[in-house]
């Protein structure tokens, strides 16, 4: 990021970071040259010779024509991954990535092998992820809704290698969830609540179908206990908003019938994905 860009002229590091807090999770981030990077790339943002923020790239879109400010297109970043921290100096970055060329190089690719060391380093830099858990979930469900999936899709239940962690902080580790995988599970369920198919509360303004939400039956927070990915259609159930809230927030005895039914209808598919779990173990995840 350059102080010459119209949106950053005269702004301090703190002001730019505050801008990230208030807007990067919900906005398009314009670019003039563009990175040759795939979705899933961790992007580090520099400003005034410091690394001040990071986010994981979700998508890159080009405008039909360069706009009035010279921008060719825009990026979207995974909202849950947007984070700020105490700005990092050239010396600190080199302690993690010795081949770092310095801040005069606007675009660099850094070795992924050092990413875990980088995560650990940020724990001492007051790293803060912008979205809180409730807003994380709302943002994810919105991204699920906006995915277009063919209603004639065929699901191949099989083991998948588990995803890399989305981020790590002092209290937990979070794994990436692919909104397209969740949307496939919802389409397969025909936009019905898989606990009570007659739970029809309202139609979505996005899909114009019954509004439901995606829920990982074996929660993603327990991914470390499994060899293969939990982010597969077999482990994702379609629930109405009320049942989804219930499975997250109700006292345990009010979850039992819901969990038991969902487990019965999914246990064979879970086995095909090498997700080894029994009902007792599933209950333990929700107590």
C-alpha cells in the first residue's frame, strides 16, 4: 500500500489499521497491477515500511475497463482471516524469512514453510482478528448463500486431505471452511432442514428458496482429532435458523434428539470419508 494512493494520503499506520478493522472484511480492495496469486494465498499488507495487517485472498476480479483512479480490478479477502498487529519491521520479517528483499519490493512470495513460525511470532504482537465468532458465522453463511451450485450435482463421499489452518491465536486454531462445499450440502438437502423438513420460516432474498444454514456436524474446531478433512458434504447438515441456534446454544439435554437423528442419517456417509466417530464421541463435542 502506498501513501500516494488517494485513500491513504496523509494517514498514519494506526489510521490505516483502523480502516482495515472497519472496512476490509466487507469491501472490495482495489489494485492497479494485481498479484499473480491464487485464492487461499496469505497476503501481508505493508505501509510506511512496516507490515501492518494480513488476510487470506478469496477471489480476484478484473474490471471491464480501468476506472478513473487507474485501478484494474479488486480483491476480496476471507473475512475471518483479516487481522492487524503491532507493525513488523524489516529486521523482524527477515528473522522469519531471511530472503525477504525489503519494503522497496512491492510484491514478493515468501516460503510457506515459515508460516507456522510467523503465526507463533504474531502471538507476541497483539494480533487481533477483526471478526468476532458471531459475525464470523454470519459472514460465512452469507458466502454460502451466494455460491451458485447446480441442483443436479452428484456428491462423491470419500476421504479428503484436511485443510490448512485459517489462523491461530493464543486460545484456539481455526480451519478453513469452503463455502462452496457447504452450499453443495444444502442443495443436496433441497434447501430443507434435515432435522424437521417442515421448518419453513421464510424464503431467502438470495436464492428465493427456503432459508437454511450449513452446520458441520462434527465441529471444525475438533479437526486436529481426525486424520481427514471434516469440511466435506457428508459432515455438513442443512438446518433451519432455529435448529442451528439450538445445536449451538441450547443446554445439552435439549440437543440430544437433534444430534442423535443427524448422526443416524449421516454415520454411513461419514465412514466413507474416513471420519471415525460414534454417537458418544459426537455428544462429547457438544457438552
